[in-house]
């Protein structure tokens, strides 16, 4: 902290056109909402967050658990997307947003340890949600993200359908040698150029 100044003294200096030194501590700051609100545009101009503090938040739905049995019943196989897929998707967004990104993983309670071990243990920008939310609440949370990473199943699909997603990442067909892509992935291939406002991006792994 470089200096300390009384709030009203600081206001007078700024109104007189004198800038405050960087990292100045304002003391006795009033909390009168009417006053703060009336000049909020002024303070929003003067108090600007550092770019490093502004992150793009990407929603990640990791579908595992009982879907293995569904995939075996419908496709005759038990292949789930490996950690390499998610890391490839992470790297796409990191490169796109210059590293200023945070990934929020939503998954079943039983799969959170797997996510921590294979997805968030290495990087500090990956967070596994542990809020004990219901399935309905998870869908609502997914729908609030503008950028998403899709894995398997209709649960994540409904989160995308309910959202105003700008970007949806899913597996590229070049990575399908292990038959890890399923009907929704193939459907995305078909609609990717037909959905205005949403960019469908594939990644290899």
C-alpha cells in the first residue's frame, strides 16, 4: 500500500483533476447507498479491475458413473471419455482466452474424486463443484455458462439447450478410434453449421 487518504479528500482531489497514486487506501469510506449509486458510473470508470482478475468461466459437465451401463446396453461398449479429452478441451479455451479462464466442473458426487485426481490436481484453474446441488440445480447452473465442455448423455445436452452458449466443445471424429463418440456427438457434427449464435468446436485427444 503506497498511501492512505480520507474518502472525501480523495473525492475532492479527483474532482479537481488530481489522480490518486496506485494502490491508495481510502479510509472512512461512506456506505450510503444513495450516494454511491448516484456516482457509480464515476467509480466504475476510476476503479478498474486488473485484466488478470477478469476470467472467462467455462462450464464442464463430466458424465460418468451409471452411464457406463447405458452405453453398454445401447452401443455394446463401455468406453468413457478419458482425461486426455478434457485436458485437450481445457487447452483450447486457454489458448483462445489467453489463459484468463476458469473451468467449473459439474458432476455426480461419486465422480468428484475422479475429477480431482485426473482433471484438477495439476492446474489451478480447474474447480470441481462440491455444493451438493440437486440434478435440477446442476442443469440450471449448466444453462448459465456461455462456454461449455460436453461429455456424454442427455443431462449435459439439456444444459446446452437451455443455455445461450457461445461455444460448445465436444470430441472430434478423428479421436473416434476407440468408439468414444456417441449419437449426440454425431448430431453436433450435423447441426454445428446450422445453429446461429453458437460455435461448436471439436478437439482431438
